[in-house]
């Protein structure tokens, strides 16, 4: 399981569950990739306006990731 595949799976599933929420899909992808990332490698994180949005939506997106994790990480 690579961070790229997990990120892509999370983005796709989030986009399907939340049509039109593009930034939410990106946030979910980054957060999912961070869950499986090798601690010795840097993980791309959202910057600017998206970083502010991530802080305010983190709980909601993490709850969604927890619920969908089996599908994302398979």
C-alpha cells in the first residue's frame, strides 16, 4: 500500500460521497496518505487557504476516513 494509492483512493471515495466538494477530497487524500506514510518521508500537506479549511474540517473528515478506512486501505 503506497501513500499515492491511498491518497487517490481516499480522494475518489470522498468525491463520490460528497459530489462537488473538491477541496474536501484533497484534504481527505492528504490525511489518508499521512496515515500510511513512512515517518522518514515528507508528506505533502495543503497550504494557504486549503490549510485553514483543513483545520476547521479535520474532525469531520477524520470521522469519514475512519468510517471508510477499510475501503480506502484495501
